[in-house]
C-alpha cells in the first residue's frame, strides 16, 4: 500500500512539474517571436481559460468522491451514467455562458476595438476563439474527476502532462508560423479541444460502460455538495489572478507580460 501511495504521489508530482518545465522554455520564445505585448494578452487568455473552468460548478471534485466510494463494477457503472448526464448538463450550460459572453464582447467591445486599432480587433478575435472551446475545458475537468476517483493517476496525469505542455508548446509553434494573437489563441483552443476529446476517449476505454439506471439520479445533491467548492473556485483564483487584469487596464498588456510571468512561476512552485 505504501508503495502504491508513493507511486501515486510521483505521478501527481510529474503532472504538475512537467508542464511547468514546458512553460519555462516556451514563454520566452513566444515573447521573442510575437512581442511582449502579445505575450501579455496571451497570459490573460491563459488566465481566463483557467478561471472559467469554474463552470464545472465544483462537480469535478464531487465526482472524484463519488467514484472513489464505488464498491464494485455495478456501482462504477451507475456512476458512469451519472457522469455522462452531468457532462451533458455542464456542457449545455457552458455553451450558453460562452455564447452570452461572446455576444457581450460583440456589443461592448466595438468601441474599445476602434480605439485600440488592429491589436484591439485581434484581441477580440482571440477571445471569441477561446470561448468557442470553453465547453471542452469544463467537460475535461469532470472526466478527470472520474479517472482520479478510480485512482487512475497514470491516465489522468499523462493527459495533464501532454495537454498541459501543449498549452505552451502549441502557441510557441504558432508563433514561428504566424506570431499574431488570433494564431496564438487558436493554438491554445485546438489544444483544449483535443484535450477534451482525449479525456473522453480515455474514460470510455479505462472505465466500465454506463449502467442502465433503474431510476434517474438527481443532480441537485451533487450541486449542493459542489456549492462550497464553487465558492472557493470563484473567490480563490479571483484573489490570486484578478490583479493581472487590473494591470492590463491601468498600465498595459506589456506590463502584464513582465508581471504575470514572474507571478505564474511563484504560483506554480506551490506544486
């Protein structure tokens, strides 16, 4: 048992450290190719994508507990049925929120775009690109909860390492081809979408098929359980990363690049 715990510890540590190593290599290259100002906006995009993951309503961690409590294959099958139902509901909610945010950007971003010129237009385009894949970000969090609840840390951390690293490596590759903000955002978006598909594929192959439910399980208790987790998911990241947006508004996106890179390194050391 002790050996298994050490193995799980090592896998989780690798899942946190290896993407950081990719970031340390890729971020300076992106800044050199695309410019410091575009890097600053890209840092804000990374922050926004991570923060809007809270739309899983805390259910990712609730599902970890639900799957961990399963005593046999039949209970895992029932939990799988619940998982896919939650994914459909969360995905639909996220599509609605992303559509609303995109409409607000369209309605209120035009005046800002006219004052900021070409970079303002590129920033809005990048934001729309990222919002399009927001459902994949949320669903990935839910699917990862199922894997971790069944102690499949090798699977979950392999996905975390691959797509966490690609979150930085893909924009770096895009910067060599076309160092524009929409291109960088598209690289991030494609990575997140591929990550969502990969999570679904792994869950389908690593866990039992969903069992036919004898009765429809209610989502309400899960939402109640995840409610306080949602509060911490909203308040915690807001307190830590909201200052980046303040810096962008009061100073500039260039200042965000200098500020957020150092802050991100400090935060990642919490691993």
